[in-house]
C-alpha cells in the first residue's frame, strides 16, 4: 500500500505487487521469443522457397537448385521505375545470389535458435533496409513500410536478449569465443 495526499486528505492506493511485475516481464519475454521465432521463420522460409522452388514466391523451375537466380527478378524487375533501379540492377549476379541466400539462412537460423542475436539483428536490419531502399519511392506510405518495422523489431529483440527465452541464447553466451568477443552475443 502506498499513501498519497490529495487536497489535504490522505488516500491509500494499491501499489503493483512485485509478482505482477515479474509476471509481466515473463509474458513480455515469451512474446519476444515468439516474435523472434516468427521473424526467423520469415527469413528461413524465404531461403527454403528460393532454394527449392516450393511454389509460393518461387516456382520449382526458377529454384536456385535448378539454376535460377534468387535475386535477378527483384533486382531487375522489382525495382523498375524506382529511384535506385540502376544501382540495384547492377548488383544482380552470382555474388549477390550467394550473399543474399547465406544471409537469409544465417539470419533465419540464428533467430529461430536464439543465437548470435546481435549479428543476426544487424545483418537482418541491413538486408531489410536495402530492400526498403530498392523500393523507393514507396507506393503506400512516403517513408514507413514493413521492412523498417522488421528492422526495428530486430533491434529490440537483440537489445532484450530475446534468444535467452525459448532459445539457446544463454548456452551460446557462455561459449568461450562469445565470452571473448561480446559482439557475437
């Protein structure tokens, strides 16, 4: 109980119990773990669909394993008429394919497993911001879109050490290499 004075009269109010705060923190940590896994799945699914052509965004004939390019269509046609089309179209090729696919796989697995959250968040945010820039000007909003929102969420997840809940984050953080190079957390 806490006492406050109002107009000369004392009133008693209930202060939140420590157990309420602990329950909120636990609920928030669990929700962040679910968000971490969900965004990890977005990255991992993109890798799987582009690699094997599972018929969602990529047909089997266009799959990476069938000789297709996971970046060609977006960099050349998805950016057509956009501000930075020439720049992004010039990036298209095997190097961009490998970098993009390794990024999707690494970021997706790191988020799902809850390891390397800082590196996953930074590299994921860079990838998302590049995709955002490739789509400028945006069609539905002058600035904000899902790429920016996902990038911000990745930052929150890394700062909150979301890999520790329902993930391997605590075990990862105890590894000697990670202890020595904290940016690997």
